């Protein structure tokens, strides 16, 4: 599997966990990164994360990202904090 496929599998496993713990408040934090180009092409957050999780960095007014890729010339969000809905 490609890196994208592996990461999507991980997000699907987190979604399954969120479903199992739907009565509990759950926090998932870690290195769930996707380059911005993947996000733009595949709508990763909208498709795999946001149906079950609140994405912490989306509520930060001045957050460009946690990593600047000089090759691509853009910021990426490497670390995510996810809160159950």
C-alpha cells in the first residue's frame, strides 16, 4: 500500500474506535499528517475525520501549520488533536 493508503487505513481505524466509544468523550492526538496537496486532492479531513471528530487546529485563527515545506513552499499540519463529537 502507498503512504496515502496506509494513512487512510489509520484514519478508518480511528473512526471505528470513535464508533465503539461513541458514549465516551475521546481525544486522539498524534502525527496524522497529510501534505496539503493530499488534503486538497482527496478531502481527507472532510471524508475520513470530520464525520466523527472535531479537528483542533481548525479552530485556531492564526495557525498556518506546524511544518513549513521549503520544497513545496507551503505549510502543513503535521500534528493533529482530534476530539470526539
